[in-house]
C-alpha cells in the first residue's frame, strides 16, 4: 500500500547543492508549496542571490558538505532562522568526465580527481545524513511517529554511465 502524500506546507528543508540545478529546483518547488528552505552550498556559489529571489522563506547557508564544521554551522543557521529541520534533500554532487586511461596522452585518470568525486558525492552525502539525523532526533514525532525525512538524489549517470570512461581512447 502506498504511503499517503503529505503537504510540505510549514516544513523546513535543508537542500545541499541548493544554489543551482536540481537543488535549486527542489528549493523553488518546496518554497512554492509553503515550505521554508535552507540552500546549503559552497560559499563561492550563487546561494545568497538565489535565496533572496526565493524570499523570506529561504536562506543561504554557505557550506562544504565534506566539512563537519560547515554542515553543523549550516544546520545552526536553519534552526536559528526557522526553528528546526524537518527535511533534508541531498543534491550536492560533482562529476569528472575523464577517460580511465588516455592512449593519446598516455595517462591514467587522476586519482585525486576520483577521490574528490567520492569525497563530495559519497562522504559528503553521508556527512549531511548523519548530522541532520541528529538534528531531526530533537523534533517532536508527528502523528505517524516520524521526526523528519532525508531524501538522497543521484545522477542518471548511475544508470547510463559515461561510455568513454570505460574505453581506452
């Protein structure tokens, strides 16, 4: 049996990667339906301007998802501005489209680039999950006993991949 669809009106959402792309679209949708949104994105992002465009129900929290200190500070901003965190949507992610090995350049893919992708997409997502779960544990349970929800997104590349990454080009 499918779960009943619940209104997001009045909920407070923290959205990683919230200053652009899927994260910003998620924030726009949530704010448009009556939720408050915290755009958690890099300090160098357009987060401040995007939050202003979305109005008083939105704020920007500059943070790197791989930093425990940054994410804790972002959650503190959410609590200070909106009082709690009900929803977390993980949209932050990066991709490095480089061949595994380039015959033309006689070079393997950079290990540092691969580690950076893993650090942001995997470690950063887990970092946010664990810290926001702690915040949500402080919420009063709703009628169904729930204290919050965490939504993790992924790229279609998980299914489609990038053809040239596996080729020796």
